[in-house]
């Protein structure tokens, strides 16, 4: 759990201006740490903005994430990972 605390603390330090501006915080983690990191951010570090920590997401360069609305009573959030693809140089996209 120590590494979760270090991660959450680093997020707060690195994104303090974002959080101070009242923006929501969305973290996508590959490891199964979403609930733990989210709890540390809100309960231990006092982040009062909207916090969404999703885990089990493997992202690569040029990927982006669409996050849907909370679905009740399942208490889940639908997530879609999309990858951008570009045509090689000199080939026109149709």
C-alpha cells in the first residue's frame, strides 16, 4: 500500500494547479489499484474534486479513453479505449 500512497501523493503534487482550479481528476491505471488510489486521494489526502480512478486499462501511444456515465445499481463506469491510426506518408486517406 506504500506505493499507492506515493503514487497518490505524486499526483497531488504534480497536478495541484489542476485540482486547485476545480477540475475533475481522472486516472487510468494498468495495475489493479484504482480503488486504493482513489481512496487515498479522497480520504487521506483530502482531494475534494471529482475523482475517477479506473484500473485494468492498458494504454499505448495515440490511445484515448471515452468514459461514460455511472451505471447503477451495478456501480460501474463504461470505458472505451480508442486508438488513432494515421496513413503512412504519401498515402491519401479515403
